[in-house]
C-alpha cells in the first residue's frame, strides 16, 4: 500500500475527531527552520462531508485492539480497511503538504495498535522527526491515548502545541457499557497530569524570567520546548447515551474549573457501525450539539453559570431558541438595559450583543 492509499484511509478514519479550533499559540518563524504559528491561526475550510482541511487531520494507524461500540475503527469491524503510517512517512507527508501551502499544521490521533505506550512511541518518533530533523515550527495538535505512561505523555507534550484526551462519554456507566476497554480513571489520570505539567511549566518559565543571576557557562544551553503551550482539550459524544444536557454542561464546567481545559468539544452521535447498544438517530442530534456549543460559549466568555442556563427540572436545552435568548425570556425583569450606563456584565446578557460588541460599547462611552 503506497502513502496516498494510506492517506485516503487514515484521513477518512480521522474525520470523527473534532479539531475545529484556533491554534492558541504564538510562534514566529526562525531562520533555518520551517513554519510558524499564530494565536488566531488555523482558519478552517471544510469539505462537503464536514472534514476540516486546514490541518492535516490523520490517524497514525486505524488498527485498534479496543472495541468501542460507536467507533468505526473498532476491533470487531472486519469491513474497515486497515493501514498504518511509519513515522518517516507521516513526517514527510506533513512537510510536503506544508510546503505546498495545503495545511497550517498537523492534527494527529491514532487507534491503539498493540498497547497505548507502543502507539504513543510511534507518534513521538513522527513528531521528533518533524521538530528536530525538519525544524518544523508549525502547529501540532496531538490526541494522547488513555493508559499511556506519564513519561511518554511528558515527551509528547514537549513536541506538541496542544494535547487532547477524549473523555468520549459523559458518565462512567455509559463508558463501561459502550467502551469496555476504557475506564474513567485511565482517561482522567493523563488529563490531570497534563494540567499539572502545563502549570509547572508556566511557573518554572516565569521564575526563569525573573532570575537576575547570570550563568556564563550556560549561555549557549539549548532551551527546552514548552509543554503543550496551547493547553489541552477533550471531546464528548452526545446522543449515544441517555445523559441530559444538564449533566453534560455540569461536567464541562467541572473540567474547565478543575483541569483548566481550553475547550470541550461536543460531537453529535451519528451511526457509523451497527450495534444493538446504540440508538437509531437522525439530524436532530446536530441541532442539540449546536445548542450545547452555544451554552458552552456562555460559560466560557459571558459569565453565566450552569444553573442560569439549565436546571434539573428542565434538563435539556430548548431546541427552538438559543440559550442566551431563552435566559432573557425567563428574566424579563432584567430588561430594559440602559446601554449608556450598564456595566459590561449586564451588556453581555443582552441577546444580540456579543463580547466584542459589549467592549466596544463600553469603550465608546464619554
């Protein structure tokens, strides 16, 4: 199988991993090296089936020993064609596409071939070739595999700009039912380690900047790469299990608070492999995914709490109105808002006024 045939299989198998985000990291070009990364980079274009093509989104391999019911690459899916890149093939492919201006960076995930550590070692080798041999300074987003040892997570984080560990399903019970090879502990452990490593790296670098003593013997010492400078994210499948939007949003808020995640992605369940444990569904789930993203935006940028958006008595978001407008309809006593004197927090609650618009209003006041 040649590289193009492998690419067709492994790029198609990666389309269910969500990576629609800005890079979140600022890194200028450097003489003798290739590429750069801007904080607002990775502006995306999409293929008709929804795949993002600005990042080379691909799997290291779609061979997998796990048998997750919802996954097209599950071990029991005998109809799926299997392929695997060698680290050198993947690195050469990425650089070739980057030089042709097809992509801004790489999004790398993988099935579990053999064991998590062995698979991660192959991913690390591909990234090492990119970073060290080719001097690639572009954006790299890597999916860490649950169950990988912390030593390999550390190495992966030094070569990547962003790390992700997929939470997959909103509850422990659903995970045990649909992904019996995974456990909540094996997923949360690397997420906590990534969170702690990012915090330690930021703290150590800030202390280094404050140091006043000059060590002449270390003048030419090579600087270590930052650990996942663009942070970490995760992904949840919505609609494959009976959890409510109330449970999903509370879990998201906890992840933002306790693990400092940059982003929680929601992926509407779409049937790709038949299984008696999975529901039959239709495009309604896509609308639910959209409402969850809107609610997630309110949590991260508009100062809302989960309890203001949704409650146990009404555990699902309204499908016919966005969450911010729904809050306004339920709090008519809050309005009207005097635009010339209202604080920023109040302006952000007005439907139709976004974060940028609210700040511009405050700035334009005399």
